[in-house]
């Protein structure tokens, strides 16, 4: 119950990522993606560190890569 409350405090990341999260949770198309609390940590670290390059390994549906791309400086690469 506490985790659900905390997840509700984390802002949505836009329509596309919200739909991707919902679809990846469906039994017939299940794909493990980052938990919302970890997602918030990633976004916070990206905004603090502002890396120029990111290596994303283990892409299932691309959720984390899209999340990072949306929160990296424009001249960064994944």
C-alpha cells in the first residue's frame, strides 16, 4: 500500500510512456520495465549529472531509453 501511494506522487512522463507502461504490464504482452521509484531516481540523476553519453543495456520495450532521451541534454546520445 505504501508503494502505491509513493508511485502516485511521481508525475506521469507523457502519454506515450504512460501507455507503454500499461501495455508492458498486461499478461499477454508482459515486458519488465523500470519501477516508478527507480524511474524517478534515473530522471533526478540525469538532471543533476547531465551526461553527454549513456549506455542503456537490456532494452525490453525501450521504456528506459525513451525516458532517458526525454531527460537528457539535447546534445547527448544514448
